[in-house]
């Protein structure tokens, strides 16, 4: 890969003030000189790294635009290679013409994420930092943005590196003692080894424990609004969104299909679905809607169960409660949303629903009261209050979490074996497995398939 010089448009498609064409590789500056003529007459190869020059952008030797060219010499660039960035006016056809000129001058089309992949292979960023760059680009909420920014600056990878180094030193100490017995090269005691393993296990599990928060922030939480018809589900959806997204009428069964939107609950992005009212369907269209609602509940991470507390619970309410109990028994989370508090509250309804839900909120969707409390409760369910997403190391995807769990399991196996009297050199295998698992997180020992999968998520030009 390093033998090729790649090029791509690094700005979003469409009209804009400028477009940036990035070229990276051993021939980047030479290609830049073929397609860009500075007004001063100096070659790009004569510029100091990090400098910009104004000039004409050429296509087959003919100027098609004027713009700026930036030059970065290896290793002082994002990719670690010679890099040229050409800024032209932001027209769709023009930007593609400049890119085509780069191809005519010897560059090849960059693959998705190839610039960042080269930065990783050059050692300029870790794999977790590369993943954070992708999260930064895809961020849809303030929480996602803050977490991605923190991790793109190496907060999480720094914590993993510290754990890796501690374990690496411990493994080295063990093998020195094994290879040179009786020479007192290391001060090695079984109790000290067990204590250090215990510290490592605890620290790794503490870091893996941040994944619940990291996942909720970086990926969001799937939420379903459900309940009987005419309990105010669509009104709740509109209240949480702060706009009229769902159709609201006094007629039961208005919502037939699932409506999906996103709402920020503090640091957490809620991916909310408003579903059809759950009851015995009166026609085929409503029946399909009810079936979709039930399926959606099964896959939801959080259910907002809406009840009308102005009316006495009936048979359909009780059936819905039984459905929810099955969902909760399987580890689901739910907030009881007790709606229509602006009307006369039925005490029997209030007592019944309060007995079902540990987390509940009394609201009036019609008067837009209670939405903030729902969002605060939803955030509290998924965010560890002791974690600061701006500064703390947080695991933010399943790959990282799986590797941390694997490392902890291997160290626990080593700890148990040593405690039971197994020779330390045999237990060293488990410690090496743990070391390998930690190494996979930041890319020290990751496979080519994993690297390819991670960078395939990136856009072309990044």
C-alpha cells in the first residue's frame, strides 16, 4: 500500500466555498507540481512543510481554477507520508475535475478511510483513536461529540496503554525469574504477583464497566413508546421532539405505522419509535400495526409505557401490563408514563400503575408537562454519574469491550491457578493471552480483517 500515492476529495459533496483534494504518498509532491503552478514560480518541493502557496490548478497543462496548495513532508503529516492538499472553489464538477487531474498526474483513487488507515499504520494514531475519528464524523448529539473528541485525543487508548505496560512488565518479570532461577535478578514473591494480578483485574473490569455509558452515548438507546390506543403516545412523541411529528386526533387507533425520530436526553441519544396502540385490532391495517408494535417492544432497550390515569384500568390495560412484565423479566427497562394528569386523576389507576413501575413519571402531554423528567430518568438509567465523558477513559464500542472482558477472564484464570499452586510459568500463558487481548484494542496485535472492517466504515477522503 505504501508504494501507491492516493488522492480523494476530502470535503463533503455539493456546492460550497471551497473543496479540498488530498494527495498522499511518496509521489504526492511530484504529482502536486504537475497539476499546480504557483504564482511565485516556486515548486512545491521547494516549500517548507506546513506552508501554503497560491497558484493555478492545471488540467492537462491548462489552468481550470486558482487556489491554494498545502505541503506536508513525511513524517510530519496526518498519514506520515508526503501529503499535498489542494484547495479549489467548491463546485461539484470543478472538484471532480481537480481530482481527475491528480489521477492523470499519477495518483490512484483512495479507498474509504485509507488516509486514516495510513495514519494508523504509520503509528501516528492508535486503532481506538481511529475509531473515535469515525465517531466524531458521525456524531448526532453533543454527548457523542464530546466522547468522540475525548477518545480521538487518546484518553481511552492512554488508559489501555497503561494497563498493557503494567501487564507486560509483570510477564517479563516472571520469565526473567523462570529463565534465571536463583540469580536474584528480580525480587519476585508469589503474594506480590497475586496482588498485582488482582489490581490489574480490578482496573480492567473498571474500564470495561464504562461500556454501558459509552455505548449509550456513542450508539444511542432504542426506545419504544407504546400503550393502548388514545393514551397519548403520539402527543408524548411530539412533546419530547418539541414539534408536531406524529398525527394526533381524538380517534383511537390513528397511528398505524411506526414513526422513528431521535431525541437527546442529556448525554444519551434516544432513538424513539412511536407505535400503534396495542389492542384487539378492528381491521387488517391496524392488526399489522399492532403486530409491529409488539415486535418493536421485544427489541427495545427502553420502553416508555403510556397509561391514561384519568380512567380506571380495564382488561386491555392489564393485558398490556402482563406483556411488559414478560419484557422486564428478560432484563428490559421501562418507564411508566402516567398521562392525562390535566384531567381528573383516577386513584385506582394511579395506584395500579405505580405498583408496576419502579421508574414512573406523571405527565400531561396535552399541556407539554413532564417531558424533561422523562428524559432525565432515561439518561440516569444508562449514564454512570461517577463518569465524566469529557475527561474519563470510556470504552465506546463492542470490540473494545469484548477485548477488555477477554483480558480480565485470562487474568482471573491465571490468578486462580497460581493461588491453587500451579507453576507460575504455566500460568504465564494466560497472562500472555490477556496481553494479546489488550494489544488488540489499540491495534498492537490486531488482525488485518479487523483493521479492514474498521476502516470500511469511513467515507472516501478521510
